[in-house]
């Protein structure tokens, strides 16, 4: 074996022995798939005490009223903290900068150059050595005079991309507002349900006391007491479950706001107490508003326009372009102490002849990309129409459910009152009483759920119609007759 072959074998063997890189004396990865990785101490960052404080995340202007945040307050906090709005805003800023850069193509490019040279020649063939310094400042200008629409296509495309990014930012804001409102209404609904279940528990405990009193005087059996106690225990269990759900929904709302889940805050419920009324706007009017004002649809249209502008840019690459260039400078040298001017001006015509049909394929790709963007826009337009239509009738159904739930609640309350009176008078059974109060508890829960569905449906329709503003409000019009029930 030659020396070269031996070195090659050693190098290969050494390469095969290379193991996992170590970081601070610890292997960079786990030794096996089933073994957890043990990181070095430097990999675990220390958390400052201030970072573990929930109140550290509260904006100073809201710390005074953190226990009674309004819907407008929580929307403002959510928009300020949510990373999706910051991402969309940063993309819009980048698109604006790209558009500003593209507009620079309409102006000439001017560059300055300064060259300093120190040289010394070699003496040869009777010539003496020359030593001198040369300083040459110069200014060059280049300008695209005409290119059959390529430059205009690039600028128009950048402008449409800017519009698309701005509309996408608006869409992100509306999405975040809807997310916050849904979390807000769910928290308030759970809080209302908790109040209703406390009332149910009080009634169940009162029933238990009445059954025990009737048994004490000999007009009821132990079975009545046991059934009443079972109902009270069930009410207690439901209450405890809802208390846990309340903390969960409260944490979900904090997450939507970008705040710690353990933040000691609470919200004002006045926004959820608005009177339920049928919608005065027609579905056709809302669809028209959505087609005109939905920011995501407007962004898709701008993307389609940008794709069409790219066709002109690709087509111009098949055609000649005219360029102007000029350079002027002044040379200072040891032999020219006062300097000497120089300049050149050139007007060039560039004619594309052949490049393997790449330009033709680029044009074809741009045309089909524009067709695809147009198809995506049409698909989204159809989805917008469906979303508004679906949300409109979902709100109609939710409105009817609220009115029906109110009738159900009133009827169940009367039935419970009659059953309780009959039981106390000794003419009704405990089963009738418990059945009536169970129906009342269900009616209360359905009423809370119907109110939640109506509030969420109203916010969803405003979002789908593109009229949900950054303050959490809407331009939807409700009928002044709050007792009317929308027709099917």
C-alpha cells in the first residue's frame, strides 16, 4: 500500500469516528430516540423575577380599571398584544418599502467613485523608473429609457402587493377582534350560567329542607328526603363543574388578549346585555357589503392584479430595451497636478435574440399564474357569499332561539313555583317538584346558551360582512322592535 493510500484510509477511519458535537462538555443530542436530552446549564435561560409577575404584562393605562375591563378595552389590549396583527403589520411595512424601491426604477441611478493609485515603473531599456500618484474621482449615471412596459409592470405589481398586504393587515385585525369577542362572550356566558346554577342549588337546598320538615311532622317519607338530597348534590356537582369551566374560559380570554392566564382581571358584562332584536339589514345588502368591503377578498383581488402586471414584465423581456449611460471624471496625477477631465456618454439598444426559450416560458408561466390568481379570487368570492348567507341565517336562528328560550324559562319558572306550592300544601309529590325544578334548571342553561349563540352569531356576521371595526363595534342595524321574531 502506498503512502497516499495509507493516509486516505486513516482519513476515512477518522471521519467514521466523528461523534456528536459537544456543547459545554455535554453531547449536543440525545444518545437514543427513547432517551431525553440533558441540556447544558447554559441552554436554560434564567427567568427574571419581573417576568413571572402577571401584573407586569398589564398596560399602565389599564391598571387602574383592570377589575372592570370593557369590551373596547379588551379589544384594544388584544390588538396591541396579538402576534398576528404585528406579523401582518410588518408584512405591510415590508411591502411598502418594496414598492418604494420599485419606484426608483423611474429615476436614473447615479453612483460616485473615487480611485487612488500609487505606482512605480521599472527602469528598462534606457527608460528611467517613474513614480507617481493618481487620484481619479468620477460620477456615473445609468438610466433605462424604454423597455416596452417591463419597468411599469414591476412597479404596478409592487403597488398591488402593497395593497394586498394592507388589506391582509385589516383582515388580521378583524380576525383577532372576532377571536377576542368570542372568548369574551363565552366567559360571560359561563359566568351567567354559574349564577343560574347557584340559584338552582339554593332552590334544591330549600327543597331538601322542606322534605326534611315534612318528614319530621310525618307527612313525607325518607324516600322524599333522599330524592331531594340527590337533587341538591347534583346541583352542587353542576355548580362545581361550572366553576372550573369559568376559570378555563377566563384563561382562554386572557390568552386571546396576550396576557398571562393568572392575571387578576375581570370584565364588564354590559356589552353582552344588549337587547336581542332581529336584524334589519337584508341578506342581499350584507352580501353586497361583503363583496365590496371584505379585506381578504380585496387582498385577493390585489394579488390577481399583481399577477397580471407580471405578464407585462415577462413580455417586455422578449422586446428590445434602450439604456442610457454616462460617466464623467477628473484625473489628478503627479504629472498632471491641475487635473484633467474625461467623460463618456453611451446610448445602447439591447435586443434579446435567443436564450433557450426561457423568456417565452417565463411569459407563459406568468399568464397561467395570473389565471390561477383570478380563479382563487373567484373561489374566495363564492366563499364570502356563502359565509355571509350562512352567518345571516345562523343569526336569524339564534334570535328565534333567544325568544323561545325566554318563553321556555318563564313557563318553567311558573311550573316550578306551582309544583313547590303544591308540595308544601301536601297535594303534590316530591317527584313532580324535582322534575319541575330540573326543567327550570335546563331552561336557565338553554337561555344562557341562546344568548351566547346570538352574541357570537352577531359578531360572526359582522366579521363575514367585513363591517367589524377595531373597537369591537359593528355597523349592522338591528330592528327597534326587540320583541319581534324573524320569520323563517
